[in-house]
C-alpha cells in the first residue's frame, strides 16, 4: 500500500503550500477540506495525474484458473 | 503526487489564546519581553507618556473579522530596547500590530511590524498544523526542518 503524505511549507510571511502525495480522487479532496478548515481558503489548487485515479480493487479472472 | 494546494492562512481572532501563545513564542525567541497581557491595563503600558516615539499600526489582512462583537478587546505587548510591539484584537475580531520606537523612522517600524506579523502567523499556522492536523487526520509528523530563508517544512505520513 502506498503511504499518504502531506508536505507543508510555511514561509516566514505566513503563506502555506501543501503537497498531498498518495491521495486519490475523493480522498484527496477530503484532506484538502481539512487543510482549508485548519489553515484558510485555497488560493490555488493543482491536481495531478494520481488525483484522477480511483481507489478501487479489481477482480481479475485469469484464463487458466477456471480449469 | 495528487495535488498541490496554496492556502492563505486565516487567523481566527476568536481564538485569542492561540494567537497570544504564537506571538509570545516568536517574540521571546528573538529577545523581546512580555510587558502586558490584559487590555484594561494598557494605561500603564510602556507606550504611555512618551512623546518622541514614532508609532505605526498595521492591520493583519488575514484576520477573521466578524460583524458582531466577539468579546472584549485583547492585547499583548512586547518590548526590546526602545521598541514596543503590541498585538491587539479588537471586539470584532480584527487583528492589528502596533510598533513604536524612539530612534526609528516610520518606514523602519512598518517593515519591522510586517516582519513580526508574518512570523507570528507562521507560528500560529505551525501550531495549528502540528496540534490539530495530526489529531483530525490521524497522520504522524515524520520530518521537520527550517530552511535558511526561515521557511518551515513539515512532512506528515499515514498508511491508512
């Protein structure tokens, strides 16, 4: 399982940049909302490829396993 | 990587103890002393009765001012040499920094006020992240460092 990480930079003038890693889809937005509640409103959101993945499990039938 | 989010911190003025704690941590770490903590006693503060001082007052734009009164005015004063710095919350939640000094121009005092206000907001956000984010998200802080430019970097991790 991929760990979920949040990197936070707080500059000396108080601006905050957060980098959410390992979060997918709705889980990412859930943590984004927590950060907004704790710190303040988002002024910029850049979603990356992993954001658009979904946290689902897939059942795979392997051809030979049915015999 | 999932998302990069830039946030504009809001200092929740109703939480005065958290603001005063952040201000104290910052100011004491750079050599200031606490002069007063209660608004009602400001008549006795170091700012009174000194005529030759320059004074500037700055409003913190990212304070959570509300329409209705949230309680009494609060303030905390710090001094170092001839400089006095007052962090003040008014009854509507507006936060201000008042800096005064004898041998400094207004622009110098304004620059100092901006710098100190930024550091206090930085400390306030740091406290919120370290204390509240770990509690509400179940994440654990695994790294923390301070860059040469005084940016604080924190890394939290969860395996859930």
